[in-house]
């Protein structure tokens, strides 16, 4: 869970903040990864743009979504099939676990 949360925290700044700065006649501009993908696409370098888009945006996001899904399934199984573990938690924690949206699987 720690790695998933860390990846989510760093994914958005990595894609929103400029990764490259260029200076043209004293005008300094920052470019994000998506800016680079769009520029490459407009320059008809479509295969390179697709590789960068896939490796930098799509695959990391897909991995995080898959990890979140697996984590929610593991927590659901742990709570529902091993209730003795949950019963050992303090009362406040048990109640908050059962109210958590990840555990409302059918």
C-alpha cells in the first residue's frame, strides 16, 4: 500500500510540472511530458510520440490502477474471510474498516 500511495503522490507532479526548459531570445519556457508528446505528434513523429505517451503516462497509470484493484481485493478477502483478524483490532478501527468503500464488493 505504501508504494501505491507514493506512486500516486509522485505521478501527478511528474506529469504536471515542466520537465524541460528552453530559452529562445530571452523567453524561457517549460515543457511537460504531454507538451513533448503533442509537439512530436505535430512534427509527424507519431511512433516516437506514442512510445513516450505509453511509457510515461499510460503504463504507470495502468500499473497504479491494477495495484489499487489488487489491493482492494486483498483487503476485501482479508476482512471477509479472516474475521478473527478484524476482531483483534480496536473497536474504532473495525468500524472504520467496514465503512470503507473498498469493502463494499458484491
